[in-house]
């Protein structure tokens, strides 16, 4: 992945780094993913969302997954995933400083 693409992703997403687990990169952008039990876990996606939604669904099916999980740090970002791609809000991720 070129540096410019990574920087654009980080700025747009609010993420601190690009997760490189199982990264797939092509003319549509990139996606990294992992597996957790029977779930396909989408770590980072950048580029053509329609393409990556179809791609991850097919890949998850081939891997025998029953669910696709993902998250976002963008304020209100989950609403777009709900509206555009049929995801449902399942929970929240909590974070706390170690004292």
C-alpha cells in the first residue's frame, strides 16, 4: 500500500494505524480482516464500499462464517453501515486509561 493511500485512510477514518491482517488491496481500495470463531471480522475498509461489502460477504461465505462483524471510530459512522449495507448495531466498544 502506498503512503498516500494509508494517510488518506487514517485521516478519513480517525484510526491510528492500518491493520494489515489478511490485507487485500486492489483498484477498489483495501480491506483487512480476521476471523473470530464463526465470524468474519472486518478490521479496515477503504475505497469502494459497495465492492467491499459484496467481497467480504462472499469471502465470509467461502470461509464458513455465520456473521460479519465490524466497527467504526467515526462519529455516527455506524448509521451509514446500517443504512447502506444492512448491518445492525450490536454493541459498543469501551475504552479506559490504565491507572
